[in-house]
C-alpha cells in the first residue's frame, strides 16, 4: 500500500511547473531600529498565496506571513504581527514586498519567500 502512495506522490511532484521565485536583495544590512525591505518576484498572478519565512541557523523556518492579491491583509504566523511586519503586492500581483519595521538584533536570519505552482488543475489517480 505504501508503494502505491509513493508512486502517486512522485507522479504528483513531476506535474509541478518549473517557475523561478526571486528574493532580493541577496544580502541586506541595516542598523537596529531601521526598516528592512525584501522583494519577492513570483513571476505570475494566480490563485496561490505567497509566504515569507524566517530561519535562524540551526532552527526550523518560521512562517512570518502569507499573502495573496485577493486578501485584504496578510495572515501572520505565530509570534509575528502587523506591528512590525507587513506585506504589499504590486498591481500586477507578481511582486510581493516584506517590510520589517523597527528592526532588532533578533531579526538577524535567513529569509525566504515561497509560492506553490501547479501546471494544471488535473488530479492524478493511481
């Protein structure tokens, strides 16, 4: 039974569309108390949300927020709020911008943006 599940899972993964997501700048240094801005170009406007993550070395990534052009505001992960973190989207729905207000030493980390892409709305059945 597990073998069948793995087969479906692998087939499903092969249907994922190849799409680049770019987060810029690659390196950003600001003084404490300043604002930091990261731009994520997802390339396409679709029905899937875009998420931003923070990862401190040696720890698991933490969801900061996820947002979509159809949302009135982003949804925040545990421990993150609009008091310091915000996201905006360009009118084309392809460029997401994460802003961190009043930066702190604890904001030092790797940041990622993530978007799910699919090639079609078809389902694969085993």
